[in-house]
């Protein structure tokens, strides 16, 4: 890795960690940077997953005051996330990605739609209430499906998780963003273990990117805590639609 490549990866890691903490989708900054250094696509994908883990840790550190309020629900959702992410990682290692790549832009765009219509839906039907049946039959399956995608590719996973939470869990968007950050960390931890053992990880790139994603995640969480809910919502939607467009162009090519 040249000095220029190392600088590119370090800067992309900083932006990746910050974007993941605020909106989700930071992988779409780091992933192209890794490819630009000459890595094959599969190697860049699994290396990207390992590199982003410190960024999620930094985000949790930045959100540490808010994490305790979600402890009970978080344990249940973490188990679902563990199962979904493991499934996605295994699928990535044993199946071709071409068909899945065509579906991903639609998933991200749909998540943006969920966030966009959430205030209107809540104005019509009210806030979601604590309901074990809703969580068992709607929230848990939706999070499982989202984290299968997260283990497989993961770009804009945070947008997808936040869209699901916004329509199924009571709370303002900033609180749900904390829950999203925790589930993203669980998902990424599974990727680190599976890909670290069985994937073609470029560890030199990880050594360069990991410190910058950690710093970016912490700084991004500090920013997200102070954002107005409406600003946060439209930041996530805008970035998510940009990611969807990028993925659509990439899939067509």
C-alpha cells in the first residue's frame, strides 16, 4: 500500500465512521476507497466490514449516556441481529453477489421512504405502543431480514434499520438512532469474526482505517446527539437516496 493509498483509506475511514453514527451508509465511502487501492471486490467488501467495526464502537462511546434506556429491548434485538448477520456473512462467502446487488438499491430507497412517511403514519395511527405481538411478528422478522443484508453487504444498513425502528418502536428519532447504532455494532462484530477467520481480509488496510473510523464514529455520535429530529431525518433520507442511486448505477454496470 502506497502512502497515497494509506492517506485515502484513512480519510475515507474517518468519514465512514462519522456518517455511520449520524445516518448510516458510511461503508459506501470506505468501500470505493479500498477498491481504488487495487483490491478485488470481495476482498474490499470483507475488509470494509472489518474496518468499520471501530467506528461503531466509537459511536457507542459517544452515545453511552443514552444506551442504558434501551437495555431490555436491545438484548432481544441483539439476538435477532446475531442470527441475521451470521446468515448474511455465510451467504456472502458461498453465493454469487450479482442477483443480490440488483435488489439492494430498492431496499435502501424503501427504507428512506419509511423514514419519510413515518411522521404522517404516526399522525394517523398514533405512536407505536409496547406490544409483544408486534415485536414478535413484525419488528423481529424485519430486523432479521435487514441484518441478513448487513452481513452480506451492509451499505446503508443503518438507514434500513432506522426505517424499520421508526415505524415499529415508540420514541423520537434520536433515541432510535442510538438503538440503531447498537444493532449495527452487533452486526459488524459478527462480520469481523466470520470474515476475520474465513474471508480474504487485507489487514494492512484495517490497521490504517480502524483508528480513523473509531475517531469518526465518536465525533459523528456527538454531532447526532445535538441534531434537531427533523434535520436528522432529512439528513438520513438525503444520504440514503444518494447511496441507493450509487448502488443502482454500480449494479447496472
